[in-house]
C-alpha cells in the first residue's frame, strides 16, 4: 500500500496548469516496474502532468476547440480515480490516478497497484486506493484549513512545509497517518528521558499513562414514514465502529470481533480501514442486493489490524431491520387561519425504553408567524418557538409504560410577519423530525464484547467497548398531505 507520486496542481485563472508541488518515490517506482514487467508505464515529466489532469477532469479552457474524446458529455467525471492518456486513445495510460479538487487546487496521487498486469481489478478491492484518498483528504485539510480557501501567502507557506509533513505522514511513499489539520506543522518527537524511543520518528506522538483500547459502535437509523397505503415506509441502518489505541511504545496488533444475536440479520456493505491486515472474503462480499440469501455470512466478524495513533473508523456497514424503533403518525388539517395537529408516537417493544435524549421537532413553513398555541401532550414537555414557527416536543428519557404518547391541539397564525419558508413544504406537505440517542443499544443487535478484543502486547490495556443508537434523517410525514417520494434507488 504505497504511493508512486504526488502532485499539487493549480487551475486558477492566470496560472492554470502550474505544478505547485510534486514528489516521486523511487523505491516505490522500482517495485511498480518489477510488478508490471513489459507492461510498465513510466510517469511522465511534471510539465506534462497538469494538462493530462485538466483534460481528464474537464477543466480545460472553454475557448479551446471541441475534441470528442476529451469533451463529450458521456465522459463526465464521476469517480475520484482517472486514467491519464499519454499517447492519445489506445495508447499508454496511468491508472488509477486519484484526485481531489479544492478551490483552485487539484491534489493528485498515483497509488501502487500490487496486482498482476491484465484486467484491471475493481477499485474497492485495492487497499492502496482508500489509503491514497485518505492521504489526499488529509493534505487537503492541511493546505486549505477549515475555511477551504487560505490567503496566497498562507498557502505558499504550507506548500513550503509540505516536504516536512510528507516525511512524517508518508515516509518512503507509504502513507501512515493523516496530516495535521489547519496547516499546523508537526515537530519531530524527541526520545524520552526514560530510554530509547520505540515509536517511529515520523509518528506524531507517544502515549503516556495507562494503556487503553477504546471501541465505540454507533448505529444511525434513518426513516421515512408516510402513513399512507399508497406509499411504502422506508428505513435503513448504517453502523460504524470507531477505535483508538493508547499504548506506550510501539503500537500493538489488535483484533476486534463484532457479534450478532442468533436471529440477527447479517451485516452488509462492509467497508474497512486500510490498517486491517486480513479479512475473510465472505465478509467483503456481503451486499444488500442479496439480503434474501440464507447462506449470507452472519459472523462473528473479526477485524485484525495494526492501529494508527489517532481515532479512526475501523469499519462501517449497513443492516436490514424489520421495523423502525419509533413508529409515528402525523395528521395536519387546515381550518381558516389555524392548523389542527395530531401526532402519535409509539416505541417498538424491541427497543430499550431508556434514552439519553428524545425530541420531536414540528416546523410550520410558508405561514405567517405563530399566534396562540393550544396544544397538549400526554407525556414530556412542549416548547414553543414562535419566531421559528416551531414546536419542540421534549419527550425526555423514557416513553410512558404503554410505550405510546400523543400530541394534539390547534396552532393559530394571526401575525402579519411571514415566517420561515421552504419550497418543498407547501400546502399540507409537512413533517415531524425525531432526534434521539439510545445508549448501550444497536438496532441490528451488533455488539463488541470487550472480552473478545485481543491485544497482542506486553502491556495489559484496559478495554472500553460502547455502543449506541442515534437518529439520522428520521421523518414522519403528514398523512393528509403530499410527501416527497423518490422512485430511484436510495444511496447511503
């Protein structure tokens, strides 16, 4: 998992096609030549790279004549990986060249493809691609900072510091950790007074104190509920596992195991961090298109890895669950200058009735500002924000014993000042949006047993494993009005 070359190219008016920075790694290039044999394609000179990049990304000057192979609309750039044609169509090409565009800068790198020459392997199967994109993303943060567009002198100073940064984050063309944010230049880590420094010199720091390995599993559930037989409710679950290893000295090898209950649905669409050293092929081939396949891999899911220093996402996945955690019904009816509101929320019996927080936001768009509000709730508290035309129903940390709660009443709009607008929510098109967090719960049942976390180290770290369920884009649409429905495939 190495990088053959890296470029920072400007496409700002007046200096479009100027190489602001470039770096090649001869040792990686030697490996590329050995792997490719007679099919080896050498990297061209830096003066040629910018025009090839601008052509592939469709950033050539508008006054240039139309060339079909370059300008045809069927060749719209939709992937971060492009191929650079050096000798025209059918000639030699460099692939995959990864690109990230930020303002007037193009960041590009050429990862080493450690595969035999022949049919190109799919991009998701190449660990060097994900690691290269992570490197470009980190460099993007370093060069451009949080604002995304630094002053010219600031950008110049950060470009000047880039060689030092690459020595620490990409020694010998092998990306290790993401660069520091906001342009801060890392300093070399001096040996500790207690003895020889075991941490590599390019690592950004060394942990001191009690060794700890933290594993946090978060599942985000998204739901669209319509309350109509003509429109099918939809929901999906997206899970991710975040890790941080704080161990003094050389970081150990770690194995984290995810388990499911006996009746749990298999995890699907699994993506892993490049630091994972090996993985069962059946884990990566699990995909949502074959969710009816009873032979799908259902765990346990083992992830052995050599961790980076910083907090990182070990893996992500999706899961098919039979029901959403909170079922809702929303009815909104218009009568002269007021609206009648009725909301019913029911907590599913499989969900633990213990929230860190749970709120229902009920906005009213394209109306004058609120006047009087005559609304009652069966549990929780109601907060009224008249300047925002918003009702905030704070349900608290528990539903009632019946697991059902209601809100009903009338909202008057007697003011003359227009309230917030939304081009989508016209007429009776309206929604309730839920915000909640449930600790120590996942909808799929997936969990990390702290006793199953294996750490291969002389130190005996404390293992901390947590899990939680969080709402994300959780909508309940008014059943008496229209609601937006997409006929296309949903993309996470």
